[in-house]
């Protein structure tokens, strides 16, 4: 079953400059960025996406000239009924081999200040080749293990369309029983995102799906907003 959803979101972030995406400032040997979308390359492919209907989200990133960086991203402030405040904190190191190739290593902590039992960690690594990013991540949390492959292919010219993809395998420590008497212990999910700026608006088309369907979906707890195929159209603009 394919569900079609249209999501029009407006985000508000106060800044002193007219840049609709990132506020950046140099502080000695550090570079500080405040943004309404994740600004760190590899972590950007792993921090959780903005929740549907979440109006307020943003984050910061602090990078040292040596290659070390720290940052936080809040995909939701927990204002919407039924949602929880989430803060994704990351620490990493990025270093170029030359002008066309660089590597990156880091760790992310997903925290929910009001629900401590949901906290989890993830390590990641990746390469950037000629502007294209390839990465992998692994988490071994109580009750489950998740492994992720992701790629950001950059902007495709001459159409100016960005393409990114993610594929994750989930291994549950305890099988989850489903209605027909069976159980689910492992499943996969994936997503592909096409994005393009247009007249100051970020246009996104996202398709996501998983290896589960029907009654098996009652056991789903992956990266997507739902188990079945979902096509999302999203238009987002930041106002200052």
C-alpha cells in the first residue's frame, strides 16, 4: 500500500543575516554554524529527520581547524501533542587526504530529556569523494542492533536536484509477536530523497519503504515514519 502525503512546513529561526539556511561565524580557530537543517556532512545523513508537523527545529555545529567538531541537532521540540523533545548530539573528526578526498569518523547520541529509556548511541564513518558522500553507521543498543549505509550524491547538474539515499538493517534482541501468530526479529528499511531549492523554498520529494507489510508492520520500529511505502512532498521555507 502506498500512502501519499503532502507536508507544507514553515520554520522560524531568528538570525541577524538574510541567509535562509545557515548563520556562520568564525571564533578564533573555531567555526560556529547555527542552522535550520543539519550542517555536518556525515552526521547529516544520520541525525533523525524533522518530524512531520514539527514547526520548530534547528541546531548548531562547532568545528576546529584541526578537524575536530561537535554539534547538536533538535529535529523536534516536543511542542506537538504526542511528540517528545529530542536532541541529537555528535562528536567527530574530519580530515582531507587531498582536495578531492576526505574521511570522517564520529559518534552520535540520541537523547530524549523527558524519556531517558529511549536514549541511544551510534558510531559512523565515511568518505567524501568529489563532493559525493558515502557512509556507514552501527549502533548496539539494549534490545537491538542497527546498521546503516547512506549516500549523498550531491547536486545533479544542470537540473540542480540533490539526491540522497539510506538503507538500514534492524536486528531485534527479542522477537516481536504479530497478529497471525508469527514473529519478527529482523527487517530492513530504506529511503530516497530528491531536493531542489526554488524561489527561496526547499522542495523535497521523499520515498520510504520497508521489508515488512500487512500484519508484520505492527513490529516496525525503524527509521521511517511508517512501515508501508510512503511518498512525501515537502516544501519548507525559513522566515527571519
